[in-house]
């Protein structure tokens, strides 16, 4: 089995960004390892924050959480008055989505990386979900000739 061990995250301030992730997501504090501020996000995976030189290429990070964790993280997003969206294109502001009959929301970190919390993996609700993921809904539409 292949397991993601770590991902290096470029940041304007590695320590502040690692602490932002830890605080908002409710994770243990980051630790310093050499040039990195390391944040454990699961038993097997860390995000290793490093100070960027030059422009930061903005990336997307999605975190699968439980319903209880969603409420906790979303509460911290709102307590910080962070802008949030129901979609990755930032068109549906101040909303969450119910894709795959779960919940999801997008928000930015201090560097412009797009973060997402979801309670159901993409497509897990399939075609029978009351609120199918837009990618599944588009496929259903395509297959039906619409």
C-alpha cells in the first residue's frame, strides 16, 4: 500500500502558517525540524511548512473530517471571521455545500492556499445522493444526453 508521508507547503511565514493550520483544524502544535515547521495531520502524514523564496504557487488541500470535527473546524473559521465558500471557485460565499449528502466548505490560508473540509469523500454519495457531488451530477447529465 502507498501512503502519503508528507507534503511540503510553501509559506510566507512557515511558523505562522503551521500554527494557523493547527489552530483552525484543531491539530497538535507543529514542531520544528530543521528548516521545516512540521504539522502531523494523521498517523502517517505530515504537512512540512517551509519559508518560500519568491512567489507562492497556491495549492488546494482537502481534509476529510467527521461531522463533529466539521462543526468544530467551521466554528473556528467563523470565529476568525474568515471568508468561506461552498465551492472551489469562490462563487457561493458564506455558504457550505451538502455534496454527497455530507457537508463541505472552502477557505483560504494566509498564503492563499485553498483549504477544504469535507465530511464525505468526493463521489461517495454516488448517483442516489440527494445532493450528488457536482462532478457526479455533471456525469449523470452527460450520460442522460442533457
